């Protein structure tokens, strides 16, 4: 096993002790892209800093290829040579050009031809080719962010930890970066752990997903399984919208794409409140007899009018709300 966490715990203390990570155990295979999701304060960034050897553990151990990752209590300079943590805060060599910043991050044993090819690849990927001879101080804040991430990714470790470093990048650049990482995962068996609040990124790029809530692991599965079979309402909401439909005294969780309009007059009569254009699909908001609003995703719209009565079918009806916001599967 490439990476193993055994009952990892982390506390912080000020006026009272805060358990940032409660006993957390999981394993990650080589060449996987794992996404960590959860609300703010759930322990995502703390977990990455423990993995990177920046924080000392208060319990348990982390093993990389069978060897423990040690924190600053043991290592004079915190960190691990096979692990890199990339955060939203960046540092650059301000007296060196864009190209020089990239070259300094490369393995010194590479041939000159290899270095030039790698630098060109990063300049092209991050759209920095026209600025290659400029100093960081001559770049805009966004260009400095792009350069800093290019420096971080030009020479990859065995384990790459990403703490939302491109949260403010435009969608096209983020897509190019994820495709670059996907290639490296395939070609070099790179292992990546990404923290994000963007559920679309998670659904599109994750092999597995770790769900955290107040430092506790709620679910760790393939992304498709967590999307379709979340264990509770908290987890369901982290990966997209859902509706709560009341039928025959029970409440069912239904994703918007699982609802269909029907010509058959069912007991689920609803009123159209509004139709919203969302690019490649439409979001239709309806209200039921309880005045609860629900969302339906459709690819095309007919002659829907605000206030019109229509009928809904839900396929499949598989997630029933149980006690303590847990979900029961039919």
C-alpha cells in the first residue's frame, strides 16, 4: 500500500482543546487521485499538513511506502522530500525571471534540452509564454499565482497535495491543469490528494472521495458511489443539489436529474415557479402542495409557463430519510 493512515489524530488548544482530526484510518493506492471534501472547519487542510509532515500528530501514524512521515518535533526542517503541499499562498524568487523561476525548480541533473522542453510545457500550460523574460514584480497578481503553481508542478513528487491552489483560476485553465495531472497520474503513477469546495471538480476528476465533518471520516468510496449512495444529507449536499420529496408519509432524497415531468396525473402535482437557463441545461424550480420547492434539471424546455401545474415522476425512489439525517436505501 502506497499511503496508509492509522488512527490519525490532531488536536489544537487555545482556551479549550479542539479535535481537528478524530481517529482517522484509510489507505490510498499508488496512482490515485483522491478528493477531500467537507464544510469549512472539517479538518481538510489540517489533514494535508499532517500528510506533508508540517504538523506533529497527537495520535496514530502515517506511513508512506511503509515508512512513517514525521513532523517538526523530529525533523528540524518540516516536510518530506517525496511529498509536496501546494496551497493558495505562493512564494516566488522576485529577482529572477519567469523562466528562471521555473528552471530553478527543475532537477539539476537534467540535460539543457530537457530543461527547455519542460519549461516550455509549463509556459504553454499556464499561458505565460509572452511573460517568460519578465520578473514576478512585473506580473499581475493572477499571473503570479499561475507562475507559482507552474513552479510547484514542473517537478512532481511521489505524493502531491493540493489545497485549493487554483480555486480562483478560470475554468479553461483549471481543466488544462487537471488534464496535465491526469496524464502524470497515468504515466508516472503520481498520487494526488486534492482539497476543494467545487463539487463539479470532484465529480469529474476524483477516483475516490473522502468526506470529513468536524474531523471525522463519514465516507470514503469511489466518487460515483458517494454521489449515488451518500450515507447522510450532509454528504449528499457536498456533491450537488438534491430534493426532499414527501410521499405516503415518507421523505425521499432525489437528485434533480432523477425527476421527470409526466403527462400522467400522478399524486405529485407541482406548480412551476421559475425557469432558469444554466448553459447546457435548464433548471426548473417547482413547488408542491406543502409549499416546498424542488429543482428539476432538463436539457430542453417546452412551453413551460410560470404558475403552470405539471406532474412529476421520480425514478428511482431509492434513498429514504431515516433518523438523524441518515439515508436508508430501498
